C-alpha cells in the first residue's frame, strides 16, 4: 500500500526538476513549451496520450482572448487560461473535433498563457478560476 502511494508522489515531486513546470497550489504539472509558430500551431495534435501530470503551456507575446480549436487533437483537454498577473481567468473543457467545422474555444477574459492538460485534471485537483499560478519556465 505504501509503495502505491509513494510512487505517484515521487513522480509529482520530480515533475518540476527536469522540465519546465506550472504550479497551482500543491499541484505541479510538467510542461512542454512550444517556441516556434509551427510548434504552437501543432500543439498537442495527433497525440494519443498525455501523462497524468503533463501538459503544454502556450506563452503569448500579448494578453488577449486567444482562441483554440481541437482539430486533429485526439484526447480531451482542459484549457486553463492565465493572465499576465499569473491568475487563472477561465477553464474550459475541450473535446476532440470529429468533423469540421471545429469549435473554437475562447476564454471569457484575456490571457497571456494557456495550459493544456488532460480533461478532468482541473476538477480532480480542485483548480479554480482566481487561483494564482507559479510558472517555472
């Protein structure tokens, strides 16, 4: 029983040591940060799996209502929109787009960062609008 508890805890603790990460309260997410326009456009397209505490953090030059779609994205996601003051301003759950036209997911407030994580992760870890975020990128 102890091993069952310690192994996930160990992964959570090392999540921020080797890669960039995002911390929301006690929750840590190891993130990929796309740097080129092509990497940003590709995002998590064609991925069949995303690790439990893994995600992708999009960093924009300016704060605005950045829209996202799920074309060629195979896994459902939570999109956590974060403003320039590192506060969560919206959380949207997005389903894979099975046929065009694909839905455009737009936050209700301007954001500078968007964290994509597995669908349900926000609810499971009680991540809420208004929470402060620490970006270790």
